[in-house]
């Protein structure tokens, strides 16, 4: 593996922006952990955000958790604020890659993307907000391409496991893969897992702005992707899945939108066969179904009105039955939690013509890993950043705004994730 290098004009390989936020603090710990590994020993990094005091506190906390007292003095602190473009520009000029952890991205993301593109730093985020992700593609892709800058969104749990999971399934399939359904299950062990309210807020604004997303997509003038093989039938709002033996609902995160963008890129750039995709989440038995139906009806009703949205934002625990909280999960809850995504694919064997007859082969793959929000997400983000630094030849030939699957399809990102606790396998 090539050792990463900074140019003389860029003192840091990685700058974590929003390092003192709830997710940012865990990204800091993951970078610190990774730097101590052999090949990454010369990686230079810094933390950035609005408050010098809070950033120093995060480094202190990471030093304590990891038993690395040197973090307090060896990691530089950069003061930068989304509302002050000059500070963002100064930060971006010092970084090869900015890991942007400041959400909701629909409110705070664009100034950082703009500063990165204008000042020649690659940008990665962990957004699960299709409106932000696709808006950045529409507004910045050609400018980023001219500058040779990669802007890669959704590099956390939304959507590296799903997007790279489809790439993995395609690569393992002997023939032409045409359709995949995925089923996410989350285990919280004995500790009852939860997520921080920031994710809840992103979901609220995302659903409220759905009509705007349709308008945004029309601006791309995309032609529908060709359907190869049987057309994938989408399941209803609530169905019992024989595959995972529990009730499922359509996955409401950004995975389906991200995967579709990846498939479009691979079809247009590499003449690959587009894979149809349906994403579902397991919710367990009938007790959970009743709870979810009640919470869902309230959520979809309240999200339509500004006073309703304010109520949802003010009382995340009440309206989500404790699944989203203002404090986020404890470390004990994180340790007990894990995820699994089962992929069920179908297609044609190498000797079969995909334009003739029904698919004649199936494949099942699995991606599993630790707690989704604050363990798996930092792992995915940091390994994706190291892939950019170490494997420039495996990246697309020009800069631009990409999904993880489009950016990393030809890289060793899946191998890197396998070595760091997010496992891809064929069943």
C-alpha cells in the first residue's frame, strides 16, 4: 500500500470539520485509532469547528478513551464556522480531504462543499439527505471536475454498506446481475439502542421537503434506466418477509436514491448492466408493527405543518418511542448494538442471454457490522478517506460529485472495511 503524502501547501491529509458534534467526536476517535496502524503512521490530521474550547475537549476525551495522551498536543485545532466563508476557505486550503460532520446538511452543507471545491480540497460527508446530495451534484459536479476535486456524499451507514454491498454482490455473481432486494436488521442486544436527534431532524426536514426533491430531479433530465430481466416488483408499506422472518417496511433512508445514482453512473460511464434495487428494514413482530404504525401516522401528519415539525423536533423521544434522543446512545448501548443487511440478488448465468427469458440464477450476500450511527459510520467514512489518499488510480478519471459506489467501485474499499469490522460475505 502506498503511504499517503501531503503536498507542501497542504499540511493535513484530513481535517475533521464539526469534530465536536455528536458524530464528529467518534470520527475523531476513529481517525486517531487508524493513525496508529502501520501504513497510516505518517498521516497528518487536524480537527475543526466553531469553538476552540470544545475541540480541545474532544481531543482530551479521545486521548482518555484511547489511552493516547499525545492527542492533546499533537493534533492541531482549526477554528472555522459555516457562517464565515473566509474561515472555511482557510480551513480547506490546509486539507487534502475535509470530513464534514456538520448537519443537517440541507442547512449547513453547501457552504462547506463550495469552499472545498473553490479551494481544491476533497469533500466527504455522512449525509442521508437525498435533496442535499443530489443538489450538490447538480450545482457543483462540473466545477469539481474542472478542479480535480472529489465530492463524495453519504459515506456513513447511509450509504456505504448498501451501495458497496450491491457492488460486492455484482462482483461475486457469475453472470449478469439484474435485481437485488436488501433487508436491514438491527440488533440492540440487551441495552435498547437509540440514535441522536440530529438524524431525526434530517428525517423531518427530508419528508417535509419531498415535493422539492421531485422538482430538483427533473432538472437532471435523466432518461429512465433500462430494465434488464424481470421488472422488480416493489413490496407494500408493510409486508411479512419470508427472507428474514419478520415484518418489513421500505427503508426510508437515502440508500435507494444513492444506489440508483451509482447504477446510472456505472451504466453511462462503464456500460454496465443497471441493477434494479429495493431496500427494506425489518421491524420485528406484531407489537413493533402496532407501535410503528402509531408513530408513523403521527409523524406523517405532524411533518406537514411547521408547528408540527417544531413539536417533533422538541420531543424526539416521545414521538419516536425512545428511538431518537437528545443525548444519543451511551457507549454501552453502542457496544451492544450491531447491524446486518441481507442482499437477495437474481440474474443470468454467463451462458444465458439476459434479453431472453426469465433470470435463471440467484445469489445471497451479507454485510454486517457494529452499531450503525457512531461506530460503523466513522469506520466507513475514515476508510473511504484513506482509499482516496492511497488509491488515486482506482478513483474515477476526473473529479466531480459522486456516490460511494461510483467513486470506489474499482478500489479496495471493501477489503479495507472487512479488516475494520464491516464484513462482506457470500452466503
